[in-house]
């Protein structure tokens, strides 16, 4: 068990007979004993507490490569988490969750560092062009900004400017819902879920009185929210100016995804007023904007 012998020399087998533990348990104990010198062990914490933090590694960047997780234990971070577990009297499960969240954040930071010029979060409100059979109330869109066909919207190089693991929030109205999935696919994303904006005020359509829009949530790669907060999928906010979306949804996105470069495509109104600047300063978040709809 001191590391000077190996499995093949019968040491573990004899240890199993004497101590009554299985090989996997003994091997794990040996690894932890090598990682944690006696002076670094927390006597008030269990063996399992130490095991949970043992897998924390440092990040590094090879001279000609990208950032990645190394094989070297991050002893400073390990001690930091053990100290926290001791002071806060964390259970093994609670410590495991904290370590898991740290690893997720670490991996996300590596991805962003390796693609600094690309966007992780995209919010898009395309100027959809509807068919000739569209309800009369939709015709006025062309009076506010230039409309685009599905093919023109699909041609936007969103796939190229977004990170390997990214998220797209796409505004869609019911009449164009089916066609919108062409855009999602062309931009390299996959539909996951949606929010419903109840605009309270009605617009008359062919089949019903429309008072809502959909905000599709789509991902490329793996890009679940950074936080565990769950928002109600239906949000009731009275609409104001034509096609302008409530700031609530941008703040919702910032809460779910606080890290990563972000851009709003076809923004109806840039968030550049004093209230917005104070919000971005508080959140330490900066949105970039593209489009001539503002």
C-alpha cells in the first residue's frame, strides 16, 4: 500500500484478506494517500470528502496548442474546497455538487478562451417575410424595417461566428413557426424548448386572435444554463412599440447564461440608454448588436 509494490506482486490480495476491503477500495485509498500528505488532510472530514475533490486538475496551454485540463492536481483548489467543506459542514453530496459545478465552469471557461472571437449566446429577432396569405395586420412590418425571406435569414453565418457549445434564443410568431426550424437547422442549432410572451393586446389572425410570440431556445453542442434557476415558460407583459421585445427576456438570458460573449441580431432597440448601461455595469455583461432594425 506504500506504492513500492504493484497489483501483480500479491500485495493487494493479501491486503484484501487482512483488511476485508475489495481491491477498488484499497487502490482508491492508496491514490488518496499519495495525493494528501498527512499535514494536508482534514481530520474533521471523511475519506469520501477527500475523494470528491481529488479529481480537480489545473488548466494549462501548450506552446502551440489550446487551453486544456492538465493531469496535474490543483492542490490549491483542492485545499480551498476542503476548507469550505469543513467550515460549512458540507455533506459529501453537497461537496460533490460544488465540485461538479466547478468542473463545468472550468470546461466552459476553457472553451471560451479557445474561441475568444466567437459568440456563446445569440438572441435573434429576424424580420420575417410572410406569404401573401398573411393576416392584414402583419403587412405593416415592411413600413418599419426591411423584411427578409427564409433563405436570406438562413444564409446568415451564425454557425461560423458561434462557439462549439452555444445557445440561440430565436423570436418567432405562430404563422412562421414551421419555417423557422429551417433557420435553426441552417444556423447549426437544435431546438430544445421555448418561452411564450403573452402580449396581452390582441392581433386578429386567420384562425384565432393572436396575443403571443414564441422565444425558441436552441443549442449547438452542449450548452445548458449556467445556473439552476427555472423561469416560468409563460410571461405576460403588455406590448408597446411595434415588434419591440420586453427587456425582461434579455435579463432572463443574462441570468441563465452570465458568462460568454453575446450578440443580439436584428435588435429593434439597442440597449444603450442610461438604465441599460447601469444594468450591464451591475451584471458585468456587454451585449453586441447587429442589424438595421434599430
